[in-house]
């Protein structure tokens, strides 16, 4: 069993709210985490047909079975329960009574906001982070020789806990996702085109997103691409990074960049199945960038934080891969897959830092090596330590 860093935050939120809602991709470990954190609570799987039917047909009687609360898994299957939970928690506001999980971000978030506003904490559990894997203690290592393997395997717990071949598990995962989640969320007539769209997005990892160009390549309208992107983000397959915008007297880009919630899935979608293929693949640098951006996001989410992540890019192509905005300034993070630190790796960081001046609080270079260096103006970190860049990191 792999310990999750979100465990402490989950228990703490349960002391503050009657309901705690845990969102995240399917198979990210939500059920395991919640059952470990609350072993004395009844567990209810709302994907089980007879249980779901009972909850839909008679929600009041269904919830009456659990006067002291329960773990209600995959709450998006019976969204009407949320209104009944509002009534129950208003009548009996004991803290930590119900624990909900959900796999459809926008669908559940909107319903939770409407029905349980002020009554629930909302946390996100993403696939395993590098720091969680490094803490396993059974021979798992996160060093320069492991980076390709880490990208190929991704972070879904079953791959690591059961030593599953990633290409097999990820193939089944994607097929199930399209056939179940996509069909539940929208009436999708173009399954083949949708699958092609997702694969093309994997080929655009870490790049500026042009929806018109993507639509032309797939053979659908840009409006359809917009709809599909919303679906992919709602079901925790991809996320976008917005460009940072500030008045600095230069023209900055407005298009977002797209990344995957699991780098292993992005590799599989690109047809990369071996370490050797990945080592020589033209998108290896972009996939490494995805890995590091995701590690920073996971560190935030594991602390219950929702701080937005940005990137910096001007119209001339000057770019820094990651920017975090704080009350006292910005944090610049450049990401390079190289395993050695050389002077050219610092060029963009220092150029953007000079441009932004006093706004810059700190500069960091995350690379594929294993040594940390505290240089005069830049902190150099191995990729396995990227999560420590977040303030208050676990």
C-alpha cells in the first residue's frame, strides 16, 4: 500500500466540514485513500447497479441507512443525493460525517457548489507523485537513470502496486474511458475522431494550443474541439496552463498550453512503449516538461491548495516554462530534460528575470540530473524534487 500525502489534509478537512469531497481521475486512488482515512465508516459504491438504483429511487431511505455517515464513492452517478445531503447536514452538522468521491470534475463541482456550498471541503487527488513513489521504500528510485521509466509508467497506483505493464493497463484505461465516461457525459457521435483528437493532443504536449488547426487536422469544427477539451478537462485527462499576463510593455501570447494528468498515458497515446523509444523520441523534452509541471501541481493539490499555474511567453518566443504568482512576487521555473547543468540552460530564466525586475521572487531550474545546486541567482533542482518548489510543500 502506497501512503498518500493528501491523507493528512483529508483528515484535517474532515474536522472542519460535515462533508469532504475528493475529486480526481478514475483509478487515481480516491477510494483507497478514503477507506484508509475513515476505516470505521460504511463504504458505498454508487457504481454498483442495485445500490445506484436504490439511491436514485428513494434517496431519503437510502441515506437513512447511514445515520453516522458513510463514504459515498463516485457520487456523480447519483447527483440528487447532494440535495438530500444538504438537508441532512443542516439538521445534523457533525464534522466529517460524509466523505464523497467523484471522477467528473466540472459535473460534480457545479453540483457540489450549488447543493453543499459552505458544507464541504473539496480536494483533488491526482495519480501518484514522484515524491510519493520515492517514499515507498521497496527499491523504487527517482534518479537520472529512472526518468524514462517514470514517464512511461506514469502515476496510476495499480501500475506500481500490482507491477502491471503500463501499455496494457493504459490501453484498457483509455478504452474504458471512451466507452464509459465519454458516453455518460455527452452523446458523442464521432468516437473515432475523438480518439484521434486525444492522440493529436498528446503530440502537442507542452505546446501552444491552436484549436482551429487541431480541428482542421481532425476534421471537425473548432467549436467541437472546444467542447471536447472541456470534456477532457472535466474527466481529468488533460489540463491547460494559462499564459501569465501583466503590463510589462511587451506583447505576450494569449493561447494556453496543454498537458496530460498522466505522462504515461501521453506516452501510450504517442505509441511509445519502451525506454529506448522514449529516449530518442522528438517529444521527450515536452513529456519531461509535462512530468515536472504535473509534479508541482500534485504537490499543491496534496496540500489542499488550488493555486493556479502559469507560463511566460512573449510574441518573440521568449519563454519560461512555469510561473507561480505569490502576494510578494513571482516564482520562475525553467524545465530542461538534460542530465547535466550547462550555462545555456539559464538563458531564458535570466532574460525573463531581468525583464520582470523586482517582481521576481526566485528562479529555479529543474533538470533530469540528481544533484541540487544553490547558485547565486538560480536554485537548481533534480526533477524528483520539483514538488518542493511549492510553498509549504510536504
